[in-house]
């Protein structure tokens, strides 16, 4: 199960609107550029060896119940081969469905600015996590952030641009639901994406080990 992007999606204040494309004829379809494969950059959040031969990249939404449900399984999968797999997380909030998703993503980026991204990431994806401002501030205290700086960053929307860049790159990469996974740049599709993800990771690990 996944959270599907609505046909008309307005990612947030100041962002361009994304709408479902109208049906095109065969000649027009042939002119469309294919989706691009994601490339890991220095601006990404990476867990695991930087030079690992297998990369699991996820576009996720902190308020998406399917992202929360996949959270532990994905990391158990990566932990089976810690020397071979790195995990990358990118923001893809869908505010039309999840009204707190953008603020949660900004909280994670504010934590990253203080060297605590993964600690905040894990708290935000817990099944019980609340994403209102007071709860986010409580999580920030729990992981030892400078609270005044954290609140200021959220008030100023200091990392909205970073999140928007993730979203726009996700659109270019063909993200159509959350969570959306890629293994070594190849998009993982299917009604049960974690099953397909495990198979894709197994193939990539076998290739890297062989």
C-alpha cells in the first residue's frame, strides 16, 4: 500500500503546481523525456558506507502511514548487509493528504543542520509520532538540539527550499506515491513495494558480491 499523489497536487506556498498530464497521442508520447534515475549527491542524507555498491533511496513523507509502516522493515533489510548497502532518504511531503508533512520535513532538516538528522528521522516515523509544532519541539529537546535555533529555523522556514528541491527531483525521478524506493537508481514498483524491494536488493547484493 502507498499514499498516491492526488491528481491536482499543490505542494505548498511558493511552489509550482503539479497537475496530472492530459492524455496524449502516440506521437506526443514519443517526445516525452523518460524519468531520470536519482543520483546521490553531497546534499543527501546517507546512512551506511559512502562507497557501498548497493544504494536504497527512498522518497518519503513523515505523515504517510505507509512510510511509517515500511520504516523498520527497510532498515532491517539494509542491516542484513551493512558493509554493502547505504540508505538515502529524500523528502517528498504530500500536504494535500498530510497537512503536517512539510513542517515535519522542515523539522528533520533543522535537526540535520545541528547534526541530528537520523535521530529526528527515527522519531518522526514512529507509529505514535505527533507532528504539531509542540511535539516537534519536544522531539528536538529529546535529541539535544538547540531549541531556540530549532524554533527559529521552523518559523523562518529555513529549509523549505531544500525540501522543494527534493520534491522537484522526485517528480523528475518519476515518484508517483510514497514511499517510493530505488535500488541503484532503478525504481521499485508494485502493489507490495517492500516485497519487490527485497528482491531488488537481493539481486543487487548478489551482483556486488559476485
